[in-house]
């Protein structure tokens, strides 16, 4: 897992589960999740998308994104 995602999993503990999918090897899943850019971060709550971010993100922006949406 990417270092920032490791950091997010460690920092947000019970609030967040982190998974990773290699989209190049899974085009049908990529299309189902409408991934347009890599990396793509999708947050779900109760099975519904609550936020998404596509493209690179620095740690301060990731923290702000997670704080705003968790």
C-alpha cells in the first residue's frame, strides 16, 4: 500500500478501512467505479459514495479531505 494510505489507515484507525485495486488489471471494475484518473480515492459510508478525489494528493490535503468527509 502507498505510504500515504498506510498513514491514513494508522491515523484514522476505526474510522477508515483502506483498500487498493490495481485498475490496469481490472478494467471492468475500473469502469464500474468510473475511475478516470490514477490514483482515485473514493470514500464510502453505508455503501454510498460520500466523496472522491482523483489525482495525486499531498499529506496535508489528504488529511483535510479525510477530516471533512469522515
